């Protein structure tokens, strides 16, 4: 049955639906090799984000500013670079067209959600390197970092299982990102802000 469901996922995307071209991670559950192959790029793409965490860690350690400014400036720079490299050209050329399309509103909202995600991820990386964070919280921070890296797969799996449309899929992304951010907030509160 899952193989029949995965066949409907790989239909050609409509040009007004930015979420229909995503490959879903649950296609890897199928026993046929061609469906397993379609899962590997998405998992590998998310696994490369582990290298992004190392890059974020390196940048955070190189900055001379203190406290929240350190991870906020890093997150804003990282999100701006990702936007410029992946979304700026399609957004700029498409949104300037003569005909209005809702895809560009969704694209801009998704970019704002990713900005929140980058801020939460940079805060988690910053918290991971803090010496005054209790050892028991390091495991929570590590788990949240892994959830943050594999968030796109988790969101796509939820969208697939619940058969949601593009706007509700955007709401699922927002809920996942807010969950990570709100889980990060108490951990940030545990660190004394007086001794950056």
C-alpha cells in the first residue's frame, strides 16, 4: 500500500504548488529499490546540515561580541546567505511578474519561518558551547539540535501522513519551528545572562 501511495508523490509538480515537488522521507519505507533511492537524497540533504552546525559553531567561536548578539548576528547572517543562494532569484523574478500568484506569499512566509529556525539553531549551538550550562541540559540541547537538523523530514512526514495542502503544510512547518524555539527558550533562561 505504501508503494501505491509513493507513486502519487512523484507526479509532476504543478507550478503553483511549491510543496508538491518535495520528496517525502516515508518513500524509503517501501521495499522496492527505486523508492528507497528517492529517500536517500532527502536524508543526505538534511545530514549535510550537520556540517552547517559545525560551521555555525566555528563562526560563533570566532566572533568577539558577547551574549545574545553573538548568536543573533550569526543566525541572521546564515539565514540571509541561505535566502540569497536558494530563494532570492526565483522570488525576485517571479514576484515582479505582471500576474499575482500566491506561491510568492507562501515562499516569503516560509523564508520567515526559516529565519526563526536559524535563530533557534544558532541559540542551541551557542548553548552547547556554554560552560555554565548543566551537563544534563547538554543532552537536551543535543537532541534539539538533531531535531532541528532533521526538521524538514519530520514536517514532510507529518504533511504526508495527514495529507495536508500547501497552506496547512506551511502551518506544520511553523508549529515545528515554534516548538523547537519554545523548547530552546527555557534552556537559554537557565544560562546566567550576566556572565557571557
